[in-house]
């Protein structure tokens, strides 16, 4: 098949609960950044693994590569539902 795009969507049963919790944490400012603590995202396990498949650098064994990839992802609008900080 030429020119055909196949897409699929699979949902983690915990996704809705986690996304709702993330929104509450953001809206209530329940997480504050500290110099020694940087919690930015909360992802359902399935979506974490899908992110790694989509962006292999996120799972790189090289900490420099993975750190840069995570910072880029966190700064992107795609990470918004998973953010627990502004």
C-alpha cells in the first residue's frame, strides 16, 4: 500500500487517573521546584514505553544524550498532559 497511514491508539487503564492527578498537582501548585529535586513529569507506564520507542534518545544509556532528550521533551508542548510543574 502506497500512501496509506495506519494509526492506532491504545490506552493505559491508569492514564485518565494519572492525567487528572497531574492537572490537579499543576493547578494547586502542589510540587515546587527545589535545587536538589527536579520532578517534572508523571507518565503512565505504557506511555513511557511508547515515548522511548518514538524517541530512542530518551532511553539512551548515555546520560548526556538521555538528559538532553528529556529536557527537549519536557520543553515541548507534547509533554503538557504529563507535567506536574508549570
